[in-house]
């Protein structure tokens, strides 16, 4: 556990160095997967949506996330019987791509679409084949470029993007995280990192191999959003 805790601490420090303000939540020993906060909420500029995880063992995590987000956004929720996990939602501009697999379903997708449509977001489904979450198989390096594992993701749903493919020897390398001008990649995947940098992107590698052993990745450990400015009196 000490190595995982050290890697998590280094991750938080790296976020701060990239310019993020970090809000750390209390540890909940009864919910060992709670460190993967991405799955329990989706935070957009206009609202926050508390999800209903497809893994029933994780639904107890949602109350704490809702309380943490309440000061920052108007809260909405995915209701039963729908299921949706944040790791299955990839935002690129005003489009939300939703992975449909073992953790998120069509009902969750449709509820999400109804919630965000008034704010001008498009929602598109992406069938998954062989990965836990959509962002296990694809993330955005910028708004024009994706990094993908094509064996797990149907790339036909991403027409118009420049697509970089992970090195075949590093199938789990597609999960990257952009914070401001910093693009974080996993230190476990040096060959894919070379491909990313050859395409013109500067990267910073983080060691998260203990997190990866639990099927986690860089995006899983945080919810990124901009603070709303206080209204003038």
C-alpha cells in the first residue's frame, strides 16, 4: 500500500505543479475503489452529474462526491435503472462520447443526453469491446487529436479527428490526462510516449504502476473543472 500511496501523493503534487488547485477528499476505507473519483461524477461548466456506477459495490461512494461538488455546481444525478460511470465519458469540446459496455448502458446515456442537451452538448455512444471504460481505450491529446487502442474502440465514431495509435506492445497506454498545458502520460508505456512526442506533444510521465494494477489510470484519480467566479455584489 505504501507504494500506491506514494504514487498517489506524487500525482497530486504533479497536478499542483501544473497549476491545478487540488481538493483532497477524506479516505473511506469501506470503499476501496473511492480513489477512482472520476467514475462517480461528471463535472461540466454548467452543472455536475452524480453518476450511478454500473458496479453496485461503488454506489455508496456517490454521496461523498455529491457533497464535495455541491458548493461548485448545480447537482443532477443518473437515476435507476440507468447506469453510467465517468470513466466512460470523454469530453471533446461540446461533444460527450459515452462508452457502452459493462459499466454504462443505453439508459444512462439517454439520461445524460437529456441533462446536457439544454446547454448545447451533443452526446454520442461508442460501443466498447474488451476494455473496462471508454477512457481505457481512448483519450484526447487536444481537441483535434486522440490517442487510441483500436482493438477496444470503434474509431468510426470519431470521424474528423487525427488519431494516434498506442504501441501494440502497450495496450493500456491510451489513458492520458491534460491539465492546462501539461500532458501527463504513464511511465509504464515509454514506446507510446515516444509516438506522442514524435507527433509534436510535450509530455510528463508519472509512475502509476500500482494504480494500474487495480485497473486504474491517470484520468481515474481526479475530477477536473474550473471554479466558478463569485458573482459581484
